[in-house]
C-alpha cells in the first residue's frame, strides 16, 4: 500500500468519526454502571472484542509472529490494570473528567521515550507542552479533592489509567511487538485482559447478573463491537496508509468531545477549573504531537480507550 504524506478529506473525516466513537465510550460505560458493575463491563468488553479480532485475524490470513508470548503477557497485564482503573473511576467521577485525565497518556509516552529510546528526545517545545498539560491535570485533581473525596478517588483512578496506557505504549515500542501485526498486539491485550478482568469481577463484584435493560445491552455491544473491535481495525487501516504522527494530532478532540457528550447526555456540569484544565491538556497534546520531538517518533501501535 502506498503511504500518503498528507491527510486528505477521507482521513480527516475518518478521524473525526473515530474520535467521536472513543469519546462516547466513557458515556456508554458510566450510563450502565447501576446495571452492570465496572469489572464485569470491562471483562465482557475484552472477551467479546477478542473473539471479533481473532476472527478478523483468521479471515484476513494474517501471519502470527512467534516468540512474543512474554511481551504479550506484559502488555496484556498493563492493559488489564488500565481498563480496570478506568471503569472503576467512572463509578465515582464524571465521564468528562475521566476522559480528560485518561488523555495524559501521550505525555507519559513522550517523557518515557525521551529517557529510554535513543532518537526520541523531546524538544524545548515538547517539555513546555508537558508542563502545560500537567498544570491542567493538577487543576482537575485540586478541584475534586476540595469538593468530594469520592470524586477525587475516581479522578485518581482515571489518572492511573492514563499513566498505565502510556506505559503499555512504551512496552509495545520497546519489545518485539513493535514489529508484529497491530491486530496481534491488540489481541494479546484483549485476551489477557478478558481473563484478568473477569477474575477481578468474580472476586470484587460476585457472579454475573444478566443485564435487565435495552440500554445495558446496547452499551455493551457498543463498547465491545464498535469501539474495542471495529474502530481499532479502522485505526490500524488508517495508520497503514497515513502518517501515525499526523493522525495522532486528532486525539485532542477526544477529551473535548467527551466533555461535550457528558454535558449533553449525562447532564454533567463543568466549572471554570475544568474548562481551564481542558484547555491546558488539549494545548499540551497539540504542542507535543506537532512540535514535541526533534524528529517524528516511530514505533508500535496499540489500542486507544
């Protein structure tokens, strides 16, 4: 396939759709927590999506890269902890706040790559972007700790999920998974997390209860098939044809759209601290993605939440 050096109308439109789907995931999770507890949601999502991706791998006749069991187990474990924290966080804090804190992950990747990966040095602009984003993160946590200890706990879990997302990305880029098919890496994450998150669900939430509403079934189907499976197959197809760095700039839209969806669909309210934090983190994402490195970063691909 011929790679395009610039984004055309198709790529921009596709990224707008994908960012919208990823933003709505937090809304879908939070809306049904009273019917389906967080760990059960996460376990069902991973199991269902793993089945879909395994079917795709077989249908597309992709070649399975051998010798990656231990790296696969590592990223699958990190992925499990990440999504466990994300789902738990949405039982305590707003979807908009959780999405905002989750998207601190690119800054963890940028800092980790700066110290661990030769040729991935951050520029001065990149460090400025990270500082701006961390100011935004501090504003979110400061606002929650002064208002509600439960909301602060939820915010802390969401921030932990963002950090784990960044560590997972670094683990992929620093192991043989960076050269494996992207769908194989995703399958490792989903298969391992299906086991670990389901075990956590039995341990902390008891036996599964059949969802009792159409909304619950619709949310689970959306999280599993649309987001965890189809949207990331579409993402992999895009990065095979276009620059991953240029496409990643669009990630700033996800927390923005999540905040808007939380207000419109869940009736969430945001204050001045949240607005300022949103501006800081979005600005940091844009600066780090466009101006942050002395050269364009290269590496593996992983799933986005």
